C-alpha cells in the first residue's frame, strides 16, 4: 500500500490467530471501498501463514508529528522534483504548528541534481537527544530520483514523556476571502458598471443646448424678414 501512509505495523501471534494492527494516516485508502483492500490483505496473509488473521486499522490523528510519515512525504515530494529547501521548511513549520517543540530534517545526496553530493539540514526549536525522558520520534526514508538516491532523516521532539501536546492556535488559520474591486468580475463591478451606464444615458437628456452664435442669429433674422 504505497499510498496508504502506513507508519507502523504491529503483529501479535497467539495460539489460535495472528493479530495485525496497521497505524495509518489514511485509513480509508487502507480499508478500501466496502473493506475490499482489508479482505484482500487478510486472504493473502491467511494463505501465507495458514492461520486465522485479524486485521485492525487505527487512524493517526496527527500525521505532522509522525517522523515516518513526514520522511515519506518529503521523499515523495523530492521524487517529483520539488525544491528540497522549500519542502524541508514547509514540513518543519507544519510540525511546529501541530504542537511539536522541535524539528530537525536532514537530506543528503545529489540535491537538486548537483554533481557533488552534499548534506543540508533544516532545524526549528530544540532537539534534546541526550535527555532520557525526552520523547523524540526518529525515522529514515529514501527518495529514489532520476539522478540518484537521497537519504532523509527526521527528528521530531514532542516534549517529555507524559506531557500533553498543545497544538498551535495558528494551525487551522485560513486566509480571509479577497474582496472583488470595481474592475473585477463580481456583483459589485456589475452594479458599478450599470450605474455608470445609467449616468451616461441620462447625461445627453439633461444637458443644456449650446447658445447660437451671432452669425446664426443674423441668418435667422434675414430669413424671417
């Protein structure tokens, strides 16, 4: 399931059956329409092991705080020839907005197709790797591009064990709608245009006629005499 965003798989073997638990950020893709994908996976595992299989799918509520999902998402973006600096900065900010206290992303390889391989690092917040009670999630991923493989390492510091993660208030911030000006295509512009046309149509009727010149006056008096 390459598009199922499966971060972790747990397998518990008992005497009668095998319990398989999938942690995914996209449970709908893993389950499939009417549970078709799960049934297909269960049948393949039963044929492989010869025992009863119980498959459970658990949703990951905060995929921005999962290092494995972040690494795979960065690898997918680099495979599409996206800018590595922009991609690393984007995922760092997303993790910080989700409530992380520190993020560190490292990419190594032929970045942007350069001839010489190098290593680039993006870091926000703090990453206490020498603190035993620090809850730091770590994962590795590999992006296979046309110019070589790029290694990705992700560290996400969620705080100490037992602490509750507080999400940033700016996480679900949306941009305010843009106002359509008089020259735009909205209703205001149509009203403005209709009013302008109305004023233009009224102007010829209400305008005063120009006064006749002296030559025209003498000609009129001659014809009347």
